[in-house]
């Protein structure tokens, strides 16, 4: 038994076909693939939601937060690219 909770998600026919292709290529079920994608992007999605919430009360701080998120994402990308060069 799993502790994971079920959520129903709707996709267009084209999106479903793309997910079927990707999950087949990775030998994963579509639900595992989608769950993994959501779990991996949750920190970024949460940070964006926090910035949007902050923007409602303090736009200047929200802009600083978004800039910081962009800088962090860029830095992480550069580090991952350096690993590929080794």
C-alpha cells in the first residue's frame, strides 16, 4: 500500500499522447511520470506561488524574490551543465 494520494488530472488528447510516448520511452507508467514531474517541480511552483502572494501586499519585495529565483535557477543550470562537461 502507498501513502501517496490520488488526484484526477485532465489532459487534451495531444497531451495524453505525448505523456504516453514519454512514459513508454522511460518505461514508467503515466501516473508515475506525472507524479514525479510534479514532485520534482514542487519547490519551484511553491516559490512562484509565494511570490504571487507577496506581490499582492508588497510588489517591490516580490520583484526581488522573483529576481532571486531567476538567479538561483540560472546558477543551478550552469552547475548542471558543468557536470555534463566532465
